[in-house]
């Protein structure tokens, strides 16, 4: 276990910190999925922008976690990647 993991595990014992961490986890997961799906297809943000009609600058902001995409935007991105958006409660 590295220093960050040890620090994080310690911080996660604080209920308020854990609540905030858990709340941000979904946004992080979505960002990671978008980046990896785009990179798997070897396309740039500019190419994805052309396929989706979403400005490249907005795709960049989404991938950097600076804005939260709504469901319509996620659907456009999924279609642009040749994928289907699926949401599940697990």
C-alpha cells in the first residue's frame, strides 16, 4: 500500500469525508469510461466532436471533470462512439 492509499483509507474513516468521496465517485467513473472508450477507438476529441455535434472544448471539459454531462450529452457521446448508453442500479 502506498502513502496515498494509506492516507485515503485513514480519511475514509471520517463519515463526512466518505460521504463526499462517494458522491464524487460516480463523476470520476463516468469520466474514466468516456476517456477509455474514446481512446480504445483511437479517435481524438476533435473527431468525436464531429461525430456528436458537441464542441471539442466541451468534450475536453467533461474529460477533465470540469463539467457534468447530462443524460442527453452522454447519449450523444455514446452514439458517437458507436455504443449504447445503459444505466443500472446495482
